[in-house]
C-alpha cells in the first residue's frame, strides 16, 4: 500500500505523515509529494493537505481581496493527483485546503475570505503565527443529517466535537454529489463525504494535530483502512511457512530489520495463539526475514506518537507487545527462536520469552543482542526486566540494560541468553531440526510439561509486564523522549513520473 500526501514545504509535513502512522499506517506506506517532484503513477490513497489558497479561477471567479495568497504549483499538483485518483478509484481524504480543493474540483465554489465576505461572529483563523497552538480548540462542530454510511455513523457517535481551525476560506456552494457531515456554529460546511463511489471525505479542521483524540484517530483510520482495502493483497508482515509439520512464524519486514509497526504485534500474538491451539502443530519456530530477527519497535512510530502526545496509542502498543510475549509463554507448544542478525530492544525480549533460543555465529548472519531501550530514553518492556535477570543473572542483566551495548552470540551463550549456537550457517535449519525432535514426543506430555515449567513463571511475568508498562508510560509522559530519539530520516521512495 502507498498513500500519497499532497503538500508543500511550507506545511508541517511530518504532522500529516505522523498522524497516519498513529492511525495504523506503516511508515514506509506514507510518502510526501511536493510541487516540482515527479507525479507518482501508482498509489492506493491520496491525502490532500493544507496550504495556500486555491486560485479562484478554478471556480470561475477573479481574486476578490488582498488576503488571497496563491500557489499555482501546488494547485497543479493537487489537481493532477486528484484526477489520477478519480480515474483509478483511489480513496481520497482532504484536510483544510484539501477540503476546499476537493469541493472545487468536483464543481463547487468557495468564499475567498470569510472575514470580509461572510463575517458571522465565528473566528476560523487561529494561526500559529498569532500564537495559537496547533490543537487550539476553536469551535464546536454540529453533525449534519446524513444518509446511512460508515463515516456518517462515526460522526453521529461523536456529536459534541470541538475542533481546531486555521482557515480564512471555506465552502460557499457544495459540489453536487457531496454530502455534508458537520457544520460550524456559523453554518459553514466543516466536513463532507461523497454520496456514491469510492471513499472520498474531507474536513475543514486539522485532525493531524488532534490524532490523540479517539474520534480524530478513528476518522483518519477510516481513510487508512479504505486505502488498505484498495491496496489489496501484499506480502504479509507476519507469515507462517510450513517445514513439514513444523510452522515457522516469520516476521517479514526486512527493510526495517523486522521492526514492529502498525498491527504487527497483534498479528504476531494472534498467530502464536492460533498455532498453540492447533492439534497438528508439534512446536513453533519464530524467526525474522532478511538476516535479522527483529530490531524491536519502529522508532518512526514512537516519534509519531510522541509528537501527537498520543498516550492511548502508546498504551495500545505496550498492551499488544505484552500480548505477544504472553502468547508465547502460555502456548501449549514449545516455541523456539531462530536468531540471525539483530535481536534488539523488544526484539531481544521477544526472543527471551521463547522456550529455546538458537543463534547463528556464521559470518554474514551472526546474531547480536542489545537492550537498546536506555539509548533512546526508555526502560525495557516485552518482559525483559523479568526474563533477562532470570537467564543472565541480576548483575549481567543490569549491565546490559544500563549500558544498552550490543553483545555477540558467543557472549550471549556465555550469559545463558542463548541455548544453542550454529557456526555453519543460518540458525533456522537447526531450530527446525530441534522442533522436529520435539515432534517425536507426545503432544499432551509436552503441553503438560510446559504448563508446569511456567506455573511459577507466568504470574510473575504478568506482574512484570504491568510494571514495565507503567514505567514506559511515565517516561512517555515526561516529554523527554523526543530529545533522545535519533533524527528521523525516512528512506526516499521512488515516485514514477507519468
């Protein structure tokens, strides 16, 4: 899936991208398109962001006042991308100027300057330049009577929303085929959707600055979900490969060293839970694609949550990670970690939750381990504060956590973190061979043994996970984490010209 954000360098571009990531998009699925860049050929979603005023000539008028500020290059970009989206049936979402552009592109008109043309006592332009924070609560919106639709139902369940506002233009005549969803106190259209056809919706406010609020996140998530449906089948980020009777659960995001983002945590937990209940499964092997086990949590996601102050979203990630760890420990089946390359942060702690850890020392795929949390201002989670002292001893565990240094597979074996080393290639064949050995034993006996082995461990782990979540949330709230995160440098995405 690829979502294009039509924007320009004058806008806080990362806020739009970060909001979509908070709403469930993977970081690599969102790319910015700016004037002067090649126009992308294929995409699965278009977000038309805020920006300068739309040239009135596009709706048959001349510039009527000095307040109108034009950007012909941006107009050309937005209209070209929208035309492509229309032709291909791609979901479209508009924000602020984006709402105005979609209305005009579909045949509507605009008020060029509300203060001089339609002043009805409601201030709509609460700009950063005037000292207003991006999330400033400007006015309420009233839900408009609408036909039955998923988006209409979402609006009806949040009737008392107060929104931010940074615009001096607005819809005058709503284009045919558009249905209003909400209005301002002075009866301006604040949100609309397309009555029929592919997903098209827009809002006059800035949900990218309000994404920590459940309604605003649900609104953006509705767009992301529509884009994902349009994108169709893709390579699964959590996949199951069968080696005879042994399922290999593979984290499959190699471009980011299998770092967790989006719904990957939930998908992993659900996969382990399902396999654990399958009577045909003798044991489970957990590994990563592309020469890495997992680098832990995706820092682009963490940055997006921090910048949005999305505490609830952060809690959801913590809970989903805890669920994945508990799925492994509670599973009736032995779970073996096959570790090549990076097992860092949450990735290392995911491996620690497994019943057996097999790591490669072979050149080119040698495993290494790191409790990297402190390096970015966090404390371990995913059960690390429970499993690491249990395996490596309190002193070694403390040193690994406090230093955040990486250690080799050999050193991990010395500390008791790794159980088996493989020196002639990747770890997966050896892990599968071990799982096949377990398969020769009665499944009921293995299930009973694992249940008893973990009888004391499981309640202590559950308490540790709760403590970890509390500590992480306190650090998240502190406001210090952004200072410790490395500068985000998203990998450039190729945009094919027409």
